[in-house]
C-alpha cells in the first residue's frame, strides 16, 4: 500500500523524499518508485535520516505503514 501511495503522490506532482524507514531488510537497500531512487533506512539510521529530511524538506508529510516486525523486532 505504501508504494501505491508514493506512486500516486509522484504522479500528482508531489516530491517524494528519497528515504524510507524499514525494519531489518532481507535484501537490497534501494527501491524505485516512479523513477525516484528511494534508499531504505534501518532503525539505527532513522534519527540521522529524520534530521536530514527536516533540514532539506521542511514542509514534508510522513505516511506511516509500520509493519509489526519493524517495531517488535520479530
């Protein structure tokens, strides 16, 4: 669902921030969405990434589709 929302946002002219928070990923750290290269960031990178996003994209909107494994360590 998150990917579909990101695709729609880009198609409607919004800027897609090139980072996405993820839990422990099994493979790869880059995904593409409507031509935007999105880096997947693991929990230990979230704080620094959020500070970078706040600096570079001051009027951003966050959409959260947290999976249980991302917060429960499962």
